[in-house]
C-alpha cells in the first residue's frame, strides 16, 4: 500500500513539475494547453515507468528503446481520438 501511495505521489509531482516547465516554455513556443497536458502526461508515464523499472533492478536499454516508441504511438492515438471527439461533437 505504501509503495502505491509513493508511486502516485511521485507521478503527481513529476506531472506538476512538467506542466510548470511547459507553461514557462509556452511563452517561447506556441503550444496549446491541451498539447501541454498530453506531453506532460506521456512524459510522466515514461519517467515513472523508467524509475519503477530501475528501482526493481530490471531496467535495460531495451526497455527504454521499447517504451519511447510506445509513448509516441500513445500520443498519436490520444490526438486522433480527441480530434474524432471534436469532430463528432461539432455535428
């Protein structure tokens, strides 16, 4: 139970830190708030996955090389689903 709470707190902290960094960077880059949230969420998932795998001693370069393309595919899927939802709502 303690490990789950710690993991959730770690993920929440990373997410908030990434959102803060993204909001500062949005001054220089024109990135929408929705895109900032998606990037922060996916980066948080990737970082928490890597931290958890490292903490149990199972992290290898193959895990990293497999996780990064999966996160890219997940981002594209989330973008596709949200565009379809907006399209459906506008009808």
